[in-house]
């Protein structure tokens, strides 16, 4: 029973983490404006989520692996949008 509850909590955490990135991607696609998005933030987040994915793989924990892999994918998408829509993507304001 505890394993099922922990898996549910992990899936719920994944859903909230993924949901937090989607509005920013939608906004960037709609407005074609990413000036308010920090490239440093995205890079650090992608590295952190990638490391969590590797950890999940090493622990054979599918919830950690898949959840963080989705997060990596979405944040790479946001990074691509940052480069596509920003006038000076490498300059922080």
C-alpha cells in the first residue's frame, strides 16, 4: 500500500512539474517573446533535471526517470524558443 501511495505522489509531483513549464511555452509561442526568460535558469534547470533522470535510471525508478526526462524535454523546447525569439538570447538583463 505504501508503494502505491508513493508512486501516486511521484506521478502527482511529475504532473505539477510538467504543468509549471507548459504555460511559459504557450506564452512564448503565442507572443513570440522570450526576453523575460533567463537562459541561465533554463540551462541550470536542464542540467539538474538531466542529473535526476540519470539518478532515476540508476535507481531503476521509472517515476523519477520519466518525470524528469519530460521536464528536460520541455525545458529544451523552451531553450530553443529562447534562441528563436530573443534578440540577444545570451545577454541577461
